[in-house]
C-alpha cells in the first residue's frame, strides 16, 4: 500500500471546495496562460515519490496546487515543441490539418497498394519468440483482448493487446488505420504516468499485437469496487498523477477521449498511476503546429462522456478529457 505522511486534517470539505473551484473556473472563458502548470514540468513532478509527497502536503497547498493543475488543463496548455515528430494523426475528416499517414501497412505483412509493412526489428520474429508465451487474460474490451506474456522462469513480463479480427463489412484500410493510429500515438508518448508501448508485432496466428509494459497492481476500477481504495490521501496521490498524465498528453497534442478508472493502471509498488488504452484517442494538434483542431462525434464510455459530444457541433477535445476527470 501507499505510505502516507499526510496531515489528518485533509478533509471532505477540502475536496468539495476543490471541485467547487473547478466548476466555477470552468465557466469563465479566458485566454491567459495556464496557472500552476507551466512552472512544473511532467518530468520534474511526475515520479511516484514526488507525486505522493505532493499529494500529502498541507490542506491549503494541496487544494491550491490541484486546482491550479485543473485550471491549466481547462485553459489549455501552451504548445510545447516536441522532438516526437513521428506522432501521427489518423483522426480522419474531423482533423483536416493534422498530420496524416498516406501509406498504411497491410495486416498480413504484405505490401498493399497504398501501404507498406509496419517497421519491426525482425519481420520473421513472432510474439512468442521475442516476448514469450501468452499466459492468462488480463482484460477484455470491444476491440481487443489483453494477455500477460513472459518466458518460462523469467521475471520479465509484458502485457500484450491482441486486436480483434476485422469485422464483416469493415474495410481493410479502416481496420489497419485504427490499429496503426493507436500504436503511433501510444508509442510516441514517454511519461511516468502513461503506460509504455514497447512494440507492434504479430503472434503465431498472424494477428497484430501491441506489446506494453505490465502493471501488476491492477486497474483503478477494481481497486475502487473491491473496497481497497478508501484512504483520502491515497485518492489525492492518484488523482494528482492522473492530472499530471493528462496535462502531458495535452501538451503533446493528444486527447485521450476515454478516461475512466478501468484505463488507469497501478504499478507494482502501488504508488504510481499510469494511463492506458489509446484506442479512440485523437491528435488535436500536430507536432510543431500551433493550431488545434476541433473534435466531432460521440466518443468514450457511458457516464464519462461530456455533454457537448452528444451534439452535432464541433468541440474542444481537451475539454472533454477534463470533464471526464471531473466525473472520476
């Protein structure tokens, strides 16, 4: 469990005031730069120790710090130039000025009319040869199944997301476009609060799989519902790490668009939260571009979807992530 050094005065009233502040500030349009975010980079404040320590500081500092991080997300972080110029947007018509991939790989590894094969370290190396055999299922979703993989008698483990087969009526191009989009986004991210994507490879059945770091602490949804997450100080620790992770995504021009407890994994120390699953994420601002593109359509999960997504108008993709954080 997470070690706590917090003052016992961290009360429900403090949390209520924090959310009241958040709601009030969200209603006030502003074009100023983010408050409380620009002075602290993700690399400076996102390791588990510092996150947990900052989450357990005094009442006033804790409330102001978290409120300022939220305000920074709501106002929109200033664009920070990134060396990750290979970050690609495959969002389609809703992002006309975003970087697009004109050549997409064919799933079987063959060179298609519009595509090329996905670059891998060795096209003949299968998943089992490189990372080990699939063990038990870690999770299932509408688009993929996640397995634990490892070599026998090895302590090095990975989580492998095996994508579903192409649905009837779904074009090869659309299928591969979604697969490559998720990989290009997730593999371009490097932050302590984002699950690390290691590789894109085929298994023995020639199904494409994304290899990721394995977080053995489980997901946040399970911890909430099995009653093991009850300490307010632990809430604050994880909550601040979530905000830092989303701040980083937005600074990279990426909107997650499916933030929910099921997509927050905990590491082996049970101190560090990591965001996962970029299956419906979009690039709202391409690398080295200062113009943000609007989102369109209803994307996400149930109660975490922002109201504006149900309309026909375009919306700010960053804002829908912040809405989801508020619901969480």
